[in-house]
C-alpha cells in the first residue's frame, strides 16, 4: 500500500534513505549523488518538528526558505475513498462515472465492490480487504443509479478498514499512523461519531468479526478526520483521501506561508508561498481565505477541534479587510464588528455610532444571506450581479459574501463571454484587480487563489488589447506593450502554478499562443 521505497531517480525498489530529510529513497549511492546534484540539495529538509502548548507538534524552518521552494515531498502512507464518495474503483481509485458496457458497474467477483475491471481485483490496495470481506460472505450493494457522481456513504468503511488491516500487514506504518493526533474525546459524542458507531463499528466488529475495540475503531476514524488530505485530481479522475504523516505536522494559520499540491503519483508537495525566515513556524491553511472569522473558526472547531488564535482571527477588523463586518444600518457609514472575535457570543458594535447587534442576529443574518447565495442560478452572471446590487448598502465591498460572489463572477465571465461582450470584459478586469488586492492581504505570495486570478486577469488583458487594436483605439506599439505586460503576468502565474499537474497543458498552450501573438505584433 505504501510506495515510499522507490528510488527517486530510477523508480526501482530502494532502501537507502537521504539521512538529512529522510524523505527520499535511492537504490544506491550513485543515484543519491545524481539526485543531489539534480536538485535534492536545494529541496533537502529545511524544517524541524517542534512542539508547543497551543499547536502541539508543528514545523519550524531550520534555515531561511525562499518563496516557491519545495519544503516537503512525501508519498501517501495509506489512501482510499472519502467518507461519502461517488462510486470509484477500489483497485486504482478512478471515479466510475458510467458502467463499462451494460447497465451496472463491473463488480469484484469476490466482494461485489465496484471496480473498473477484472485487473483491479488483484490490486494491492484491494486484495486484503477483499479477502476478509469475502471470507465473511459480505457483498457490497452499490448499483449504478443512472445519476453520475451520486455519493454513496457505504464507502465510509473502506479507508478505516484499510488502516486497521495495516496493523498486521505493515506494523511499522500502522505505528506511524497511530502516532497522529485524533481528538477522539472531543469527537466521541458528536452526531457523526454516533453514526460511525452504528455503521463503521458494526461493520468491523460484527460483520467482519475483527477483534479491535469500539474505541480503537473510532480512533482510526478520528485520526483520519484530523489528518487526512483530500486529493482531487480531475485530470486523472481521482478523488480520494490520504494520510501523509510528515505533512500532517503542518499547523494551521489563516494567513499561511505554505501550500500543497499533489503530483501524478499522489506525492504531496508543500511549497513556500512567501519567504520563510529560519525559526519561523511553517504553516498551511485548513480553511478558505475569503471566509470570515466566524466561518473559519467554526469550521476549524468542528473539523479539527481547535480554536484558532492567529493574528487574523484575533483582529476584529481582519487585517483591515473587515471580511466579517456589515455596514451599520443606523449611521450607514460605520462597520459593525465583533467586540471580541475569540468569543462567539460577544456583542457586535458599530465602529462609529452606538448601534449594537447580538451574535445571534449576526449569525442568523449571515445564514440567510448564505442560503440566498446557495440558491442563485450558478450559470447566471446576471443573478450574481443582482445579488451584489441588492446588498450594496448592507454589505460593504469586502464582506465575505460579496467577495465570494465576486469571485464566482470572475469564473462566470469566461473567455466565451468576454470575447464578444465589452461590458463583461470590463467587469472581469475590474473584479480580477479588486480581488487581487484582497488576495495580497489574505492569501498572498504564491497562492493558488492569486495564481488563478492572475491567469484570469492576463486572459482578459489579451482580449482587451486585441479588441482595442482592432477598433483603432490602440496603436501597434501600445498593443505590443499591453501584450508584453500580459506576458509578464503569465510568467508570474507559470511560476506560481508550475507544480500543478492539471494546469501544465493549459499554461503551455497559453504561453505559446501569446508568444505567437507577440511575434505577429512585432512583424
Ligand atoms: C494535522 S494535525 C497537526 C499536528 C498536530 N499538532 C500533532 O501534534 O499531531 C491538526 C491538529 O493540530 C492542532 N493545530 C494545528 N494548527 C493549530 C492552531 N493554529 N491552533 C491550535 N491548534 C492547532 C490541532 O489540534 C489540530 O487538530
């Protein structure tokens, strides 16, 4: 189940480890030397594991780290379907969207779980679980419903089962897994864990006859919930969750200095989004940058069982973005902010006048607005623009709901829309520039959010330059200058996105196209 022992140069089974970072394997000294010269020297461990009372174990930079540097690369210890998953092959983990010939999925001949075909019956991932389920006469009942992507909660038992089976088949890996944080005490009495007690524990103990205690089974689920990374690789049709023990040590900060991606072999790769000084905590974000403090903190408490005390959460103005604030309905100018963001029941107060609201009123208002956003027609830019118009006086321009709707609009104004529509083009440029300013404050440096916005802005700039040239509004030289400016943006986006496997093709095509256009403008 683990592929951590493959030579980083030739891919054969390997047992020699880089002693500095213990992350990379080699078949021998020769390949270790080659790999060092080819770049491992620069990538080799730049962090150490530290511990404190607030974060528990976390990572600290053991030397200065440059923006864009790879901090860590790691293969999954174990992986499998998410708790509720669209039907996927338990052998190769590809999503099964439609049955291959016939009206149902191909089913494993022993345990009946859907697979992509007979070859996957022998996959190392599926073998052990299949043998156990078959020996207990268990047959999965997942049938093609005609609804592509329909989620099945039956998959919730698979990854915990794989973890439990590791105990006998890969004891050292199971030990590493067991050393991870679980927060089982906080989770135990939640509705989700009551459901797990009814289905997962019953499946493991009663149906499969395994000897683990209820506590042990639930602890495995709790370790997964606290540490698993979700992998979404649309280009490979893969949507699973996985455990990476070293990557699990990254602590959370709402203004993080690193981010991760996954390569085609499912290795996780963490890179520095900003320069990180020796001794600094290396953090990642477990939430979304455009969410307000209430949203981020409640997500972190529910999913990861801790109260965030980062500088954005502590600051009632959210670093002067006022993302969670609303415009005061009394004075119409001030912003209403929490009197104590660390206390969910604290009063909210206008910065300029005595107007106050209770936390309950704020929460109910937010929920109603979120429901309204959720009910918008996701294909209609008009519906999203009308939302912005409706809330122009209540929610200020950087409020979380407004920002989320504005980001959705940058996606709705896609190439086909801005290509022939001047107003859409102008609006897209305006929205991208505005959101890029926010990104600098809340998710700066080499973040995916900034990378995507830069790409959107760059595309719109090219369309605008070409249109203005055709309409006689720009000289050849001025057009050339604008295209060069957009080439610089594209180069920045290429740097930010160079490790994103599913972006490669699009980025290459776009660079080639723009280079050609620049040549044409030159001649
Ligand atoms: C993926 S684990 C990180 C490793 C963990 N600290 C450990 O010692 O195993 C996530 C857990 O780390 C802790 N944690 C991470 N970031 C934190 C933060 N900003 N504040 C408080 N606790 C944090 C929480 O207990 C959280 O559930």
